[in-house]
C-alpha cells in the first residue's frame, strides 16, 4: 500500500511563531484518490497544504512524497515529484498571455506521461480557447482559476491540490470548475480539494477529512459524512 501513497504526512506539527497551528496531523493521498479537505476558516487547511508543498516548514513529523522523505525540501523539488498546487489566490503570471502561461508549464509527468497536452487543456476549458492572446490580468476571476488549473494539468501531475477551488466565483463558473474536478478524477489524477461547498466536494471525493484547530476530527467516505448531519452542523456550520 505505501508504494501507492503519493503523499504520506505523519505527526505533522507546524507553528507560525508561537502559535501551534497543526497538531500531530496524519494525512495521506493514494494514487487515483480524490480527497476533500474541510473545516471552517482558520482551522489549518491551507497550512497543511503549504506544509506538504514545502512552503511552510513543520517543526516535527515526516512527509513522504511518492515514497521519498521530503520534509524540508524546496517547493520545486516537491513539484518535480508530481505534486501540482493551485493556491488560494491563483498566482498566475498577469503579464503573460494565456498561451504563455500554459506552454511554460508543459512537461512530462513522473512516469513520462503526457496525457494533458495543450490541446486537451483547451478542449477542457473552452473559455480559455477564446482568450488565448489575453494577458492573465485581463481575465475574469473564473477564467484565472481555469487558467491556473489548466497550467497545473500541463505539468501532468500525479496529485493536484486545489485550495479554495471555487472561492468568490459566480455560480455558473463554479459549476464549470466542479465539472473539471470530476474530469480530473476520471483521468486518474489524485486530487485534494478544499472548498466551502461540502455538497459539491462530497459528490466527487472518495474520502473526506475535517480539521478543527489543527487536528483531524473526522475522516471517512462521503456517504459516512452525509449520514452524520450533526458533524456537518458542528464542524462546517451547515
């Protein structure tokens, strides 16, 4: 089983200054698994993702990526092992065109796979096809989110991490992002999805993890979570 774990974080303790944010968290992602990471604001979801990506250094614990110990490694080293990260706030290059943003990211995956080509990304995101010459800063928020996801797919990742997948997007655009998340799942790429809309998240996830104050308080399948409305009320405020 461990050979198939693409991310295996154990006993992670992460601090910001004196604040103890993540408290002994265990978090794993298997090949072709889609995981929903849930919790109210400020509960440690983004910190967990940043700890995995090497953007924040945990004080203790271990993080293995594709079976290699990578705790404390630089973000680019983790990306090279097949982990693509779409941060909250998107982070596209505003002064580059849509074409340039996509093509600069193009590379084969860890197994030499090139399933996600430029053409396939444009077929998946027809709105981007109409905006090829536009600079990143000329796009709407929804188009920027599509571009960020498209750019991540151009790296042919084994795992795609989406932080706040549909935050601030119009309902119609959000629906498009959920459609794309389902396509990514069908293509065999593992995903970790953070989003406030638990109903949409649980439609496409295999497993869901809820964080409260830096600790895992629930881990289980979507049907399990749906069968516990009191948990949803208590931890997600639904």
